[in-house]
């Protein structure tokens, strides 16, 4: 029996795997949350498919998304990243990743974990939406607006409301699977 899934995957094998195993699954691991933050920032203006197909390259280039290492990157590492054809070579996004790592560490110091900080925007629970079609899914929400404002006030960059909403979807802060998708029920019952 073929399971119905959200049609944004366009039946691409890697997109299907991401949809079926990760997208919308609640994440509480600070390392993974930072990875999603970095990838969603690099996605700005691009498709998720582009980022997903470069994900392993991003992991290698950014030292497994090690926040402490990234926060210490200097000009030599930035130059190396700008020459790495395996990632998106956008200087503003690379520099934002470095400054975001520093801001991320500050949030961890203040709240104990980034997880404790970021999940407050959804009341520490997943918001379960009830969409019938993918066209109903909004690009942002009141929660992503608040998250974006607060992150920017803390020195984060490339964290507009649309990017924050994509982050919330990836990290399972919202369940935006359409109701007929097999993952909707699995995640709603979890």
C-alpha cells in the first residue's frame, strides 16, 4: 500500500526521505536545531531541494555544525568556505552563520539550552494545524513573527519571519503536514 504524503516532495527520493523521517519531527537537540537554523538561512531565495542535496557538504564545510568551532572561524576559514563549490557560496550567509553561532552561544548561556529558549515561542509544544492542501500552509505566523523579532534583537541574522517559519516546520514546532498525509497522524499522536 502506497502511503500518501505532502506533495511538495515532488516524489524526489531524497525529499521523500526527509519528509518521511525528519520534517515536522519535534527536535530538542541544540546541535540539530543549529543545523536547521543554518540550513534554513542558506535556503533564503533558493529551494529546499537545493539545500537538501548539499546538506552533507554543509556538514563537512561547517565542522558538523559545531557551534563552538564556527564561532571561532576567522578570515582564512571564510575564504575557504567561499571557494567550496559544495555549498552555497554567499558571503553574507556565511558571515551570518558565524555571527549566529556566537549569538546562539549567548542564548545557551542565558537559558541553559537553545531548546529551552526557542520552544517558548510555541508554548513548549507543537502547534498542530489542519491543512487540507499544501496551498493553505502560510509562509509565516504570529509565532514566527515574534521569534524573528526576538532573534534579531539578540543579534541573529537571516532570521526573517518566513525563515523562522520554515525552521519551525523543520524542527517540529508546527505540524504542517496536510491531514491526508501519513505523517500528519503519526506526529499528531506522538
